[in-house]
């Protein structure tokens, strides 16, 4: 874990945004640490709102079958799961408030096919705090893409998860060499100051 005080210049509320990545019913039901994960996300969202830190909730939004990529079709078939298993699989588990942004996306990279980068640059936001599902897919790929675009990614270790505990832990180990990893309590404690 990073020393939260070392990150003070990056975690200023006016420079930060909180991303709640794909916290959708079907994914939440499949993760290995559901109770802990939800408890931590439920702490982070209100703490960010109190400090007027924008929240972006991403939502998997598949393309029509004919236009879906062959790579994505292959991956979903191999993983043998789908958000379509239950009628409410796509529903967000953390409900957005009026000031929150719900961003539909079609890939495991928050920058591809969205206006996310434009929004950040327009608002003068340079730090992206990532939470959500799944650590080794959308979180890691988006955090790496953020760093490559000149943004400062921060990962909240106990507010990211995956159906695979091994994949989650491997991803956190990879990312800790590239970007700060903090805990929910460290971050909410800092934001309360």
C-alpha cells in the first residue's frame, strides 16, 4: 500500500474523479469477496460525494450481436458467463444520484468509445481513483491506459474485485509497481480531512 500522505497533491478533490467500474448485479454476484467489496464501495461513494468528487459509474453495454467483436465473443464463450443470465444482470448495484455520471461502454478500457478523456481534460481532472469489477480486466487495462495518457491512476485495493481471487491478486501485484494502491479506510480518512 502507498503512504496516503505522499499522495496528497494528487488526491485533491478538485483534481480527482472516482470510477465505479461495472458494479453490475451479475458481476457482483460472481466475485469472491462480495460482502467486503460492497461494504467498501458503499463507504467510498458517499465520501467522494461529500467532497464534490465526481463519480462515474461504468456499465457494460454490449453492441448488437452482428457488431460485437470476434475477440469479445470468443472471450465471453470461454469464460462461460454472461450478464444475460438474469433479467437484471446489467443493473447497477450502487444506485447513481442525480450528480453522478453513468457511462455506457463496450470495451474493457474506459477511454475507448467514450468521451471520458474529453470530460476529464475539460474539468481539469488529473487523478482517476478506480474501484469495481474486475481487477485483472477493466480496472487494470483502464488504469494502465490512464497512466499512458498522462493521468494519475490510483487503485483502491479492497474496493476492486473479480470472480477469480488469483487473477485479482496477480493484477494488484502487477499494478503496485506502476501506480499507487490504497485501502478504502486510507482514502476515506484522507477525504474526511
